[in-house]
C-alpha cells in the first residue's frame, strides 16, 4: 500500500529507479538490430521553429505516408478552452503548417472535440488567425462535436460491464493524415498526458452546443483508476492504424495539477515521431517520470500499438539526459498509482 511509505520517500525512490533503468536501456539500444522506432528531440528558444525542426528531423519517415493521403487533420489539445498553458499554442500549429507547406498540397483541417465549446476555444487561442495566415494551404477549423459523425467502440465501465462510446469519424478517416499536436503535461488520473492521451480522449464526442438532451462520452473513460488505462488502450488500438505523426510541444510544459490547472515548466523542447507510444516514452523521460507508472502506454505497447522499450527507440537530435527536467507530479499521484496494485474487491479465484 502506498500509505505504508512516506509520500516523498516513495516518489523519490520510484522515480530514481525509473531514470536509472531508462538510461541503461538507452545504452543497450546500440546493439539491437531489430526494427526500431525513430523519435526526434529538438531543443531551442523558438516554439514554432522547434515544432518545424522536430518534424523535419523525421521527414524520411513522414513524407512517404503523407503522400498517400488526400488531406491532413491536425488534432490539437484543447482540454481547456480558456487556459492557454493547458492547450495547443497557435505557434505550434504554425510550426506544423510550416513543415507541411512545401511538402503537401491538399487541404488541412484543424479538428477538435473539446471538453467545452470547441469553437470558443479556437477563438480564445487565435486559431482563426492561424488559418487566415495560411490561406494557400486551405486551412479550416472543425468542431468534431458539431460535425457529429462517429464510429462506436466498446469500453468497460467501473463494474467491468461493456459500454459503447462514440469516436469522431474524421479521426478514423483513411483518407486523412492525422497529426497530433500534443503538450508535455502532468495529469490528474493517468500521471502524464502527451500524444496518446490527446488522441484517445479527444476522439470521444459530446453533445453539440445547444443540443438536448445533454450527453458526454468522454465521461465514460473516467470509470476507475484501472479501467481508464484499459479503455485508453482499447481506443488506441482502434485509432492507431490511422495515426500519421505526432509532435509534442514541450516549449512550456505543465507540472503539478495538470492537465488544466498546473504551473509552467520551461523545458524548451519538441518531440516528434510516427510512433506515438515511442514519442510519449521519450516525453516522460524528458519529464523525469518513472515510465513504469504509465499504465496506458505499457498496455498499448503490449497490444502492439507502438514501441515503449527505450532500448528499441532511436532518438535523433538532443540526448534525453541533457534536456531532462523533473516535473512535479499531481497532488493525487499516490491514488493515481493504485492502478499498479491488485484488485481486492472480488475473490482472486472462483470455481
């Protein structure tokens, strides 16, 4: 039980173990000839340039897949429609569009299913101005809740009963090259939120503004500390085949009570990869988080969605240990980590 240890002692010991194992894995990676995940890691003093450069560093990975698609969907992180620190910065979108401009001639859609009113968030964060600045790229803004096209998948609720969830169809469109525009942030349920969390919790829909009765399929993911990780893995399995590339903005990350109420951390990095699991693994290493705490990412790796083993990830650019800056965890971290322990509410064996 976590309560058997002092809070500070437990967290410091666990985090230290995770960093030591991560460093060892990175060293061991040099002798592994298996197919490897490629992740770029860029550091600089210009957010827009960092995002562009992170994508350009893996251009050989991105461009062949991009060429097969009819249009691009950029999925920002707008968990809040009023707090800029919690949401994808306009300059991150500009950096993505800078990368796309000489490489892709199709239209670009910036699409989100915010927990609040999506278009209000777009206005607050100057996304219409971004679209206006890039008219030759035919950039449009879409509220996935108002668009109301979806596919359903089965999740589990707190009682482990099956419940259906509606996912935005545009994020599953085989004609779309989906770009995730994520952020380095701590989280109040699953320790940290990066690429995978942005995609799988941005896909469930809720009622459009003024629609009645009110409903919200995002709430179905918050079904218990273990169930949330498992439901995220199920959603990633469904969405993963259509993921194009992710770019994580760590120019100013969030620590403490993320994903919406934390405080800034000037990490000044950007991370990009076609493998969302690998990108997130590098991200949590940069945040100084014990990778063993990341249940949904470990589940995704076990389900074949992506690579979580640092020994099988090649990092282009900066070295992780050079940019690593430990983030302060959410105040509920001890409760969050209870997903790692056994379930005791039912007998372990029946029959």
